[in-house]
């Protein structure tokens, strides 16, 4: 699927929503995912790096909270695998001679 914005809800999604699934508006979504901006969210959806919204009515969309929660969990897992502790990064920079030169002025 080339464009994921927005998609029609399938029967399984409708059933999940009926069973108490929360649907997040764009402002609620931006707050939940760490104050990401609206344009960033749409760019990530376009690039298929973020769950697509569902069309709720002709003029209304929303994100299934469970999909957003899954995205956050995956982000945390992948981030923890890739993150180098800050001290190790500083030591590496010092070994490479990457410190900034200090000027005599204050």
C-alpha cells in the first residue's frame, strides 16, 4: 500500500473499537508520543514509520491507541538496542581528539 493516510476501518478494527479501544485525536496523539509535532506525525505516517489513522467519518480521523502503544513499545525496544551510553560516547570522542578548543576569552 503506497499511501497509508487514512485507511478505512476493517471489521476486526470496528469490533476492537466497540470493545473499548480508545481512539486518539491528533492533539491527544501528539501528547501521548512525547509532544511530536503534527507535521512530524504526518511525515512519519507518510513514510510508513508510524501507524496510519483510521477514517471515522468524512471529516474525522483517529488513531487506535493499541497501535500507538505497540509503536511506542517497539521504539523503546529498538532504541535500547542502539543507544550507546553517554559516557562511552564521550570517551570515544576524547580518544579521537574531538574536544573543542578553548579560547582564552571568557
